[in-house]
C-alpha cells in the first residue's frame, strides 16, 4: 500500500516513536499472533529482549513500560497516557501480566524483559525478539521485530522482503522530488492537491478531512497541556518544565515588543510545550517522529497565530498534506530513525517538512516549496542523536525549537527566491542517508557519545 499522510502523522504517546510507540506496537502484534494461532491460553511465560539502540536507551525512552503496556493489548493511539504507569505499577507489584487482558501469566522483568545494550541484531539497530513458552518450557512462538522510525514496525520477513506490489493504486505515485514536481506541473496541481487525490484512492474525502483535523486537534491539545503543566520532567535529571513560565511572560508582555523576537518567543514556546509533553509520556503526534514532534506543530501554530487566514481548515489541510508528501520522500529514500541516521533523520526531516508546508500555505510555487524543503535539511546534515541519560529531554526539547525557527527561515529564504537552486531535494536526501551511514553508532540514539557522555555531573 502506498504511504499516506496517516503513516507520516500518527497519534501516540511519548517519549519516543522508535523506542516507545514501536515496542508497544510490536508487543501487541506478538500477543495477537499468539491469539490468532490459538496459542494464547497455552502460554506460561513470555520473554522480550531489546537489542542495540532499544537496549541501550530503553529505560530512558520508556521502552520497558511500552512493552508491558503492549502485552496487555493496548495500542499507543488508543490508550490514555495516565493508564500506562498504573499498568506498569500493577505488573511490578503482582509480578504478572494479563496478555491481551485475557490470559494472566507470571512476569518477572529481571528475567522476562532484557535490555541488551551492547548486543544488536544484524538487520537493524532497533531490534526486538519476543518468545512465548508453554508450561514445559517449549517455544510456542518466536518473532523478531524492528522499530524503523516514526512508529513503523516490521518483522524480520517484512524487513528483508522485496518491495511488494501496491494493493491500492494511486493516480500520482511518486518516488522522488523530481518525479513529484513533474507530476504537479503536468497535471497543474499543487503538492497538497496531488496528495489529496492520492489519499482519495484509499479513503473518502470526509474521512481524510476528519483524520487530518483529528491530527491538528491533537497537536493543539498537546500544546495547551504543555502550557498549563508545571513541575519537572521524569527521569532523574530534574529538568524543569519551562513552557508555563514562558507562556505567562508572553501573556503579560503582549505590547511594546520587538515583533521578530516576539514571534520567535511564541515559536519556541509552541515547540517546547509539545516536547515537554512528549518527554513526560503525554499524548502527541509523531511528526514524523516523537523526538521531532514539536517542529511541525510549532510552525503551524506560528502560521495560524500570526497570519490572517480566511479558511483555517483548508490551510491546515494544505499545510499537513504538503508536509506529508515531503516526509514520504524521506521515508521512501532515506530514513526517519535516529538510530539509523542520527537526529538529522528526525528534527532535520521535520524541519524540511515544516519549511515546505509553510512555503505552500503562503502561496509559494512548487519549486519554492521544494527549495524550502532542501534548505531545511541541508543545514541539519550531520546532526547527531545523543540524548543525555537516554531521555528525550536534553538536547531534544530545545532542538525542536531550533528546528522550528530554521524551518521558518528556510521558508522565508525560498519565498524570496524564484525556486531555482543548485542542490536538489533528492540530492540532499541521498546525502543525508549517506551521512547517517558514515556516522558512528555512538552518535545514533545510543547515549554513548556526544553530549550524553560529556556532561558534568554536579
């Protein structure tokens, strides 16, 4: 099936799409496979192992709690975030887990949930192995899953399989930005219009509108929660939540301000608000990942707050459809996984998507949109993923604010040009992938290099 806007933007929970959302989905897949094979009631023990990046930062990213929640059968887009700690507490106190809320078994995290920080599966740095045993210790089912970024989960066969033929044909399939622009020119379509026509091949117009507006409403609710919630973030580093204080300051200083810095303060606020919610395990939208969840909402909030908009719903649709098209190019031709290519694949991609979308809603040509996307990534190339303590807090929260500001500037630069530029978006995407392959693993979401090991303990 061709990628959709609803593959790029997914409603989930924090703090990580690869390390929280992915493992939760994988655990659900595993117990559902047991149920479908009519093996669930025979299970006496389940063992889950996390490898590579999942193992090295699993605690900080909530991978352990995500697995436990998934074994109960809860999906990240459906579960109320407040329920997760309750389930984990219950599991640890009773040393048991209720598979799919239908079959209770003993569960000891010391032996049944193993984080292999220095052992990786060869296929991908975000690997999981799930095993179920009967009362005699015989293996009933074993599966290996890989969390490949943005909440996408594949099993070993799916990861190694040749690209399947599309079961649904879309009218304007594209594989590159060059191809995308050619289709737009040939058919006199904007990128958002082309995306909409492709989406219509998969679902009704009302379903698309409702789904996109649900994404936008979730982004808005996330910002609102972040503005109101004070305190410190979980994890032990006592990182203070800054969004409420900044919000109060901006409310009190709504006059006599320097317009440029005033707007920048609001952009920072929107991004910080989202990513503080993400860091605390709240409800967010992967955009295209959790670690980069604040960039696109911040830029879209900036646009709706500081621009006169006649039809806000139509502009939101145009913004998110355009952003999704750019995100699909990165997903198809490179990676959006910090464990594969560093933070350039997360905040860098989000910046590129947001820059393109902002350019589109401000009336930019398709060439200017592509230029904005290229600028947004070109100046994020080589960005490492080195979260301190394995927590999606430092430098991740501020990095989203910086990514949002970069996206706005990239859009502004593109709109001041005519769309012609030396480096194409396709070349930048290819460069990002190669740069990620050349990057040492200690700089790719393992917390084994960079800022993660160079902080001063106080």
